[in-house]
C-alpha cells in the first residue's frame, strides 16, 4: 500500500516537473523562432504578423521534438534534487524502500513521455512542417523553411532527357515551388529551359504554372500554363524527394516498403524508424543518468560540479546518439545497431553506476 501511494506521489511530481519544463521550453522556442522568422521574412510580399505567429506555431513541434531527451534529463534531475532537499528521499530510504523501488515511477514517467513523443508529438511535427512550408510558399519565399537542399529529378520520356529542380517541395514531392526544367537533346546539349512558379504532378504530366521559356536563338516566351509529359508516378516522386525526418512514425514502415520496391536506399528511413522506437528507452537512460548525480547530492553535500557532470553526460549521450544515427543513415552502420546501441549502452552504464553507488 505504501509503495502504491508513494509511487503515485513520485509519478505526479515527475509529471508536473516535466510539464513545466515543456511549458518553459515551448515559450523560449516560440519567442526565439518568431524573432528569427520575422527578421528573415518580413520583406516577403505576403508576410503578416498573424501569419508569422501561425508559422511559428507550426514549426514548434519539430523543434520541440529535438529537445525531448534534454527535457527528460532536466525534469528527472530537478524532481530528484527537490525531493532530496526536502528530505523526502531520506525518509523513503529510512522506511526500507530501495532506490530501485522509488525510481520506478520516474522510469515509468520517462517511458510514457517517450511514447507520447513518438505517437503524438512526431505526427504533429510532420504535419506542422508541411503547413509551415505551404505558408512560406504562399508568402513568396524562394526557399523552403524546413529543407536545406532539394534533389533534382531526372526523367527520360519519349526520347527527351529532362532534369527538374525546385526550391521548395510540398505534399511529399507532388507539388514543386520555383521550378526549373532543363531539356537536353540526345547529344547532351541544352535545348530548352523552363522556369515556373509552381508545378503539380498530374496523371501523366507535370502542370507548370507561370512559365517562362528560354530557347536558344529565340526571345523568352511567357505562358500561363504548360504541360510537361512524364512517366513518373506520385509514389516514386514522393520516395525520391521525401526526407526521413519529415515522415511521421506511423507512415515509415509503408514508406520503407515503397522505397525498396523502387530500389531506393532505405537506410535513412530505417534509422529514423528505429530511433523513434528506441526513444522511450533513451529517455529512461536519461533518467538513470539523472539519478546517478542527484540521489546523493543533498546527503553528502556534493558540489554543483556533480550536477554539471550529469548534464554533460546527458549531452554526450545525445551527441553520440545523433552521430551514430548519421552513420546509420549513410549506411556505414546497420540502422538497427545505430539506433539501439547507444541506448542499450547508456542504460547499462547508468544501471551499473547506480548499483555501485547504492549496493556497493
């Protein structure tokens, strides 16, 4: 009975602390991102303050998703240090409850926090990214808010070799913004260049809007619309242009299968999938790291350098996780190993340190 009551109390303390950390980070991100967005886009023709506030709200889940491991670390440290300074953990130990028993609510809270981040925050971030890109395109921006580089597509249809590029991609690649189409003859010489405000992939053709055609020996010609025949299918284009971190968790397995059917590399998507699967356990590892530097802080009057060491340890774990994930995406390390190895090692080290500290 005492364990159930105490467990609920500790779980509530952890949940409340995590909530206030999320509120604080959300507010900080909103202010910084809104300021950066305003300074970067205030000169666009259709920019409005209300639109900037809306775009910032769309972008926040994506940024917040990157801070989840640190929120779990800081929330666990803050909750444990607070309990220690109020001597609540001292009383808990005096009642004969071991560290492994009273840490269960914190571990459970971290695990549930990770599950919520995967099934709720990640889809929200993917949806918000698409909305932010669409809104920025409406403002007349020449670049995508969330895409640093857009790959070029090449198609060969009816003997015509064509390369298609764009500044911004929407709807998984079926809609392009600020498009450039370059046509080549069989000898590889450029014969025609088409610049369009947008392009949409229809059944058997690209529909170009606001087109300017430049052909050797002729004056530029402007057209409201133009059709570019193609044999590219929407699924192929989506898999070619989609970035792994812009796909929500529930769609990743399907996207991986489709990419394999087209012969594309799936390392990036598989690494992203396993990274999201391992996120709850990564937060558990962060909680164990927090416990290693927080449980004895008050009793032995340890210096603040111990707390700083915990923060640095969590930061190193995060950096290693991101680095190994990059290796997995590039195919240097198998995706499964890249996603799970740092988490397993961190949990093992955290458990070993706690065993040494508490059980000798």
